[in-house]
C-alpha cells in the first residue's frame, strides 16, 4: 500500500518483472538504516494507537 510505505520503502506498482528487478536492485544498494529510521518515524507519526483506535471505531459505526 503506497500510502503506508511512503518514502520509507519500495512499492511494486504493477505486476512487471522488469520493474521488480529494478526495485530489488535499488533495495540492495539502499541505506537500510535510514529506511528503518524513516519507517519507524512514519509509523510513530501516522499510526499511533489513538489514531488506530479511532479508525477502528469509525469502521464499527459504519457497519451498524
């Protein structure tokens, strides 16, 4: 899900072997420490326990 990964990872936009190969090559040479830090910060900023709880409650309310 591109909106979750953002700039802290790699997303295959379509089933395409050439694109997959490029992403794998990019991942191999990427700064994994920086990606880990970016991903962790993204989670902390956008997916707090409170925000997840609110979204889940919204889903329950819509299901009624």
